[in-house]
C-alpha cells in the first residue's frame, strides 16, 4: 500500500471512531476543508507533516498514535 493510501485509511478510521465527518475535522483542526477534501479524494498525493499534526490535534490524538498501526509497517513510498 502506498503511504498516501495508508494515511487516508487511517484518517477514515479516526473519522469513524470519533464519529466525525470531514467538515467537523476541518473545524477542529483548523485546516481548510479544501485541503483535507483534496487529499482524501486522491487529487493530491502529498500531505505536509504539519498539516497531519493539525489533523491529529483535531482528532485529539498524537502523531505517534496516528502512526501506531500495522498499515504503516509495509507502506511504500509514493512516486
């Protein structure tokens, strides 16, 4: 699995776990909805680490918690 796909999968996991939608995540993280929506739809393959940090803050988790998943053990670099 490509890294971007793994990150999308993990964001979807936390959206479901926290009973949130993308709009609420945008409000809680302070990240523009266009940024999150573009990444989640696959139109953008890259997400900055500081953007991901704000997304984690929106979920109320740390970056460490976000990346603590076996999905990332086999993630491949995006080309």
